[in-house]
């Protein structure tokens, strides 16, 4: 029980930040491209309560992969819906990659301070949990980035791919979205999803830290 509580305390801040910024990035890019939908619905915000999906958050603790409530986007507002959706979709994973890099830099700063500051119980009480939260942030943001790049509808990777496909092929590809959530669940609970993305995540983490 104590281990679970510790895990929750360490992971929760990183999950809240990663999911919130991911969805905000989608909404912000859509807004900049002319779509006011997210702003009108109160989703163009960094308030995590507006973005959290209870099931998706719990999934992070169970299968180590989760999701937030998708920010509503209306492509009809875009000048070039197919291409502009590509940029909207790309924004989420890219901002998670940026957060992973910034968290990794912060980890190195904490390590430097731990090695060079005189030892004190106060410093240890601050630096040790901070390091754990930052390490979790690196991992979670890499998970969100790489998971969302998978070309499985409705993940961001499918919209990025649809943005570069010929229009007819993109429409046919989008029709798979009705089965996408089932495909993701089957891959997750069969262990295939972990085998697909965890080596990539571990490789990226080793580069950053």
C-alpha cells in the first residue's frame, strides 16, 4: 500500500502536466489555424481538471499508458482541413517531447546539486523526491509522445499520416477509427503494445538521461 501511495505521489504531477499540456497544444494550434471550438468550450486552458479522463488517468497506473479527454477540433474552420489537422495532431506529441527534454535537463541539474551541495537532511528531503518526479516526467512524456505517434486511429499518428496521404486514401484510412479503441485495447492487454513502443521509449530515455 505504501509503495502504491508513493508511486501515486511521484507520478500524479507528471501525468497531470503531460496530459494537460498535450491537449492544450492541440487546442492552441487549432485556434491559431482558425478553429475557436476548444476556446468556446473552455478547453483552451492549462487547468488539468478540464482535460482529465478518469479511465485514461487510471490506465496510466495499470497499463502504464493513458489518455486525456480529446480537445474538440472542427476542421471545417481550417483553410486546408487535411493539412491543418496534421499540424494540430503533431502539436501534442511534440510538446510532450519538449517536456521530456526539459525534464531530463532538470534531472541533470538536480544531480549536479546533489553532488556539489554540502549534505543536509533538508537538501535530501527536497532533491530526492524532486528527482523522482522529474524522472517520472521524462518517462511519461516519452510514453505519451511515442504512443501517440502510432498510426492507429484515433491517435495523433493516424491524423499525421492522413495529412500526407492522398485525399481518397485519407478518407478510407479515417474509416478505421470506429475500431481504433478496440485495436488499442487488444494490443495493450495482449502485451503487443508494450513490445512495440517500450524499447523505443527506453532508447529515448537512455539518450536523454
